[in-house]
DNA sequence: AGACTGAGTTCGAAATCCGAACTCAGTAGT
DNA sequence: ACTACTGAGTTCGGATTTCGAACTCAGTCT
């Protein structure tokens, strides 16, 4: 009946971490190579106290790591972890959506496959069938076999 | 000033619509077949005034539509539009992420390829290369050729 | 010394969020 | 005709979050 199944607990948990106006934008900035507090601040226009709190939380949940990059005046920067990088499919999905459906701003940029420059599509991949497929063929299965 | 690329504008725009704690959850509920005000309310535990405001905004941005389903006491329900449905890749991406990286709750449900039941992977697909690839090979191109 | 840098913290004002109770039109039961 | 109930909201005051601007603190540069 619905393709999400009832993995509701999972996504609620996730949204408690990244489901605010800034976190995804921070991840995006991280993907673009931004690492320093002030740079996040300038780039996103986020208020400093909020940035402090957000980064702390994202570190706590393993999306960024706080790395000392200098000793003399001790300075830290924030780098995406593996888990943080793994959010990019969600990010790309959102960008793709906005390219297709967003009414207000039409973007002049699009996402492509780096080696060849072709506009990318997003798909799910089944290792055993060796095929890609779309959201309609996704199903949730759980302990009680309920979809 | 902020130097967001143009795809930054797109995603910012999108997050202004769905980038809060509830909107994505509302879309998810919509995908699960929920349509009525009180049902959204009970299902998500969202406060009524907030639900009112959220639904209004999602309607305004074409993600839900408000449909009259009864005349005598005139009653409306909320249905996902095409655009709303198109958010499911993002939703699936988030569910997948939480299945793989979320520390706290391990979900008792997982997403699979419906025909064969194999756990799905998410990938980007290049039509011209006929290959799938990961986030590292994604690049944004725009007016100023900057990634 | 004085100015500057980077990563924050502190402040009060403004915007959001919350639960609980209320409204309003119509329906069903007695 | 009176009462209770339904569904989709609205109104209320109080609690939480967010905001911009200004401040701190260690160390560096001139």
C-alpha cells in the first residue's frame, strides 16, 4: 500500500537531528568544502549562537567532527564524517525536487555526473537483480511482516 | 554576502518549505494514506495551530491540495499532489540514512526492492554512461562552471 | 602598544511552538 | 427540542527558539 512501510521511528529520529532549517544547509556547506565557524556563518547567514548549538548537535550525532587544525591559538574546524557524507543522497533528492517542482526560484545550476557531465538521475539499486528502479518499487518490510 | 551557488538558492527555497520538523513528517503521513486534519494531528502528535499553519503552507507550495469531500457539513481533507509524491526519493534517502547511521533507534523495518525483497541501495544513475555511482562523483555545474 | 583573527558566549527583543479550551455547522439519538 | 458528538479549525497564555549585535579570550602581526 505505501512504499515507506512503517519505518516511522527511524525517520522521526533522523528528523530530530537534521530536520530543522539549518542542519541540511550545514551539511551542504560541508560538502562544498566549508569548515570554519566564521565561514559557515557568513555563507549561510546563520546567527552565531544557533550555529554553535547546531554544530554541537551534529557533532554529537556523528555528522560532523570537530578537528583541531592549529595549536598556537588553538583552533577547531568542522569536517563532515562518513555519515555526514552519506546524507548527500537526501540532499541531492531535495535539489532535484526543487529543480523540478519549486515554483519560485528556478536554479541555473544542475547536478551532473562529474566524469561525463551528464545530468544525473536518482535511482534505487538492487544488488541481486542488478537493476535500478524507482520509488514505486520500494517496499518496507519489518519484523511482523507487515508492509 | 553569501556565495551559495545557484543550486544553493534552489535548496534554500526548498528547505524554506519543507525544512522544519513537521513538513516531511506530514508528507510521510500523506504517503501512508492519512488525509484528515484530526488524523494528522493524532498520528504525528502535532499541535493543532501548528498543523493548520503547516498544511496551509504546504498547500500554498503545491505539495498538498485541500479537497472538499463532503457537502452537508462542509469538510475538507488534504491530499498529496504530484509534487508532494515526488518528495518520496528524499524521504527514502532519509530513511536509508537512518537505517545505516542513526545511533539511537535501530528501526525494526527496512526498505527493500519489492519484486525480490532484497535490501535496496541508493545510487545516482548516469544515463549516458549507463552506470550507477556514489556521491563523490556528483558535481554541480552552472553559469560560472564552479563546482 | 594597538589592531586583528577565529571561535565562540552573553544579552534582550522578536518569532514560534505548545496544550488546552473554545467555536461553528451539521448529524444522530432520545 | 435537548443533548451529545464530529471534524476542522481558532483563540489563549505561557514556554521555547531564534535572532542580531556586542562582547570575550588567546594568540599573532606590525
